[in-house]
C-alpha cells in the first residue's frame, strides 16, 4: 500500500542551514536527511516536498534521485523559477499550491482568514515550532459581514528539522506523532 507524505525545507547543499540544524556541514546534513527519508518512504509512496529543495541553486538536485518514492515539489521562496526545467528531471511534478483531500499545501502558511476554507494548511517555511495558532489577526483583516476565523490550530509545519527528517502522513499530522514531535522542540 502506498502512502502520501509531506516534508519541507530540505535545503540540500546549504551549509548555513546545516550548521543551524546542528550539523558540521551540508554533506552531513544531506546524508542524514536522505537516510531518514529512506527509512520512512517506500518506492511506492508519494512525498510532497513543501518548498525550498535547495537554497536557490540547482547543483544539489541530483540528490533527489537518492530519495525513495515519487516526489512532487510545491515551490518555495528559495526555489527559483529559472531552475524548474532542471528540477523536473529529478521529481514527478511541480506546483505552486495543492488542494489534497481538503488540506491546502503551500510553502508559506496561508492567511488565517483563508485557512477556514480548508481542513488545514500543510506548510513549511518557518524553521521553528509553529505558533500560528496564537496569532490573532482575523478581526483586523475581516471583510464587513464575514464570520470570524475558526481556531487557528489548522496549521501543520512540516519543516524537515521539525519533523525529525521523517516525511509525515496526514494521519500522523492529525495524530500523536506530530504532537509528540512538537512537544520535544
């Protein structure tokens, strides 16, 4: 049986993010990420890479071939449009945003007034524990006559570091694994 999984902000080949995440260098970081990914993802699984495959360079795209399963990239702020053609040599698809089973998948979290139209927002971009549920902005940006946004606990940050480099399924996001990961942060 195949599983759909999510992970973002791989930042392959990025020395600065590797050090920020506790690695000595980018090669060590990338090897760790590849190892963890392949422990979780089978050849039949599909994984959405939720932006920032690298840091605006295509030099490390070849490492995507070392990752199990089908790969679909939701472009992030560090994924340059001029590299899309080359990126497509290593992945099965590219999108700007995806509606998956009522969840909106974007690199950057969507506005709280928009998240109410979805079961949740699977995103990355934020390299620390997601605190969006504490943000109170809906009343400041609501149109006259619109309903207040529901609780903002509908954001699921799948930054690679925050989910221990293990691509995560919808069931895991909604369940204990995701909650336990965030408690450890």
